[in-house]
C-alpha cells in the first residue's frame, strides 16, 4: 500500500514536470513565431524609398507631378534618355551629394549628347583613375542655386560648382547654356531643378 502511494506521488510529480515543460516550450515557440512575423513583414515603398513600377514615369517633363517628390538622382535614374548621365554620377560617387537636401540646378545631357563626344572619351572618363576629371565634368553641369527658365536672361553668367561660368543665350523661346540647347526646362525635384540639354558642357582646361 505504501509503495502504491509513493508510486502515485512519483507519477504525479513527473506529470507536473512534463506539463510545465510543454507549457514553457509552447510559450517559447509562440514568442519566436511572433518575432519572425514582425521581422519578415514586407517593407513598404516609404521604407525602401523605391517606387512601384507602375508609378514611374519614363518621360521627363515640366508637367511631371511625380518628379516634384523625387530627388535629382531619382529623376535622372528613371529616365531612359539620361541613363548615361546616371551611370556617370554613380562612377563619380556623387549620388549621396545629389540626393541631399539643397537647391541645385542640373543641366542634364542626354545619351545622344554623350555619344557625340569624341570617340573613346566616354570610356576614358569611366575609368577609376579618371574619377577626378569625371567629377569636374559633372560639376560643370551643376549650379549651387536653383535657376528656372524664366529667371534666365540673355548673356547671363551662371557659376557652376566646378568653379567656372557658363553663359546663357536667349533667342525668342530658344535657350542655350554654354553652347548647349535646352530641350526641356523646369523639371522639379525635391532638392532642385533639372534642365535637359543636347550637348555635354566641357570645363575649360586649367
């Protein structure tokens, strides 16, 4: 009889221990599952700063309402006619600078403008050893202040971030800057404005 009582108590203790262990295990599993669910939630467009494909406008224009919410780099990147410029900005490590808050003016040469450079020039500029020259070339297309088409005056001198001046010329509705025709004006970005041009502006040799 005594043995049966001891055995019953012993079995009760084992059952209690096992129940407690299972409860602890279930609790741990539940916490782990909850954490995993939170970590694996898909990031929203706001968190990743990437726009859904169906909202990207591949045509850059003064009426691009989407553009007013994008920085200079994003606007240039989303336009197929400016893909060469986008690549050169990355090669020059100027992405962070051109994504930062500011009031820049960017005269953006098209792919055709870069293709019109003397043969081999573009390939040479892309080489890491020529990063300084590439940076100076891009800086000659950027103003440290925001200038709209309406604010440009004939024979107006605009000082670039490269340090040299480029001259504006007006002929009726036609605008040229540094000898390049402005083909699209006043494309608004969150940190400046873009004017598309048909020629690469070459800084003078020092």
